[in-house]
């Protein structure tokens, strides 16, 4: 009997060797690197990552896949597979690492924010729902632009490296996907993250109302917006990532 995919765990596995090799290539791994993979599945991408010679930590929540993944540890001595919920783990990877994942759609955003927030994460290469990928690269002013857009763009260079049709998965999901690559160039200050979250907490409200509702002084916000040459009625989705940084500095 074949493996029965779990809908609740978002199990849609890639099997195309060329595409898997391309994703591994996007991650730019070498034998000197440490890679962290979330959602190892049956190990198709895991093998491509381990074949680079990198130290690979693979996480998989579904213990039914142990029969597929455990044998890989014998083949690749620098591979460690952990059967656990990555979001509930506090692993020590021994230093900096590169994150690679074919993320189940239901955990995409929290995993992305965890990698973006981790100063030890040097880069992120992820397969995500096409709509999420477009949000990550969205410019200010549109409906796709939000807290994830700002976080990804402040983290570093973010781009879509390839688009992947739903037919490439088994079983096929109801949406298309894309591979996003973020080469991190710095770490965003916690005060900036807090302000950005507040700015997008109520999208229909003005930035002044969002921030004052989150505890920022209304007069201070109005003064800071004036210093930036911004309309007092501006909404958060109109500010560029650098403007959020400058606004945070003025309010500090």
C-alpha cells in the first residue's frame, strides 16, 4: 500500500529531480555550510541538499515518514533528521546556517518569520504558495504589501527564482507555487518589527490610528510623519521599508 498523504499537514511532495536540483542550487550550499530543512517529506530535497556535502538538519513532523528518512542518515553521515514540529523546537545548529524548505502552506508565515528573525540564518530558500511569494516582493501601495513584505525586504535581497505549477506536486494542490530566495544582509531591530506589526494591525485605519492604538503617542506619530514629509492620513501600506526604519528612529 502506498503512502497516504495527510491533508491536515499540507503534504504535497515534489518529485521532479531537475526542479529539486534547481532549488538546492538556489540555496548555494557548499561543504562548509550548515543547512536547515523544514518539511523533509520523503527526502527528495533532503538528498539533494545532503549531496552537496553540507551539514544538514532536516525536520519532519510526520513520524510515518521515518522509514523513508532514517535510511538517508546512513548514506549521508552529515545528515541529522528530527521528527518533531520545528516551531516547537529550540535546536542548536552550532552557528550560522542557510534555511531551505518546501513549506506546507499552513505554516508558511510563522516559519518564514522565525528564519527572518534569527540572526544565525544567513539565507532563506523556500517553496511557498504563489500568492505568498508575491506578497514578499510586493511594492508599497498595493493590496499584497504588508508586514511580511516589509520584513522580507528589510532582511535583504528577496526575489522569486522560479515559478512552479501545481502539477509538479503529488498530490497536486489547488494553487501554484514559487521559489523565493532571500539573501540576508542584516538584522532588523526589534523596535522596527514592533512598529511594522502595529502599522498593519488594522489595514483600513490610518497609520496614526494604528500606532496610537498600539501605544505610540498620537502627537509624536503626527510629528514624525511631518518630519518624513508624509500625509497625516497615510496608511501603513504606503510606506517603504526604509521609511518604516526612519519612522521608528523618530519615535524612539
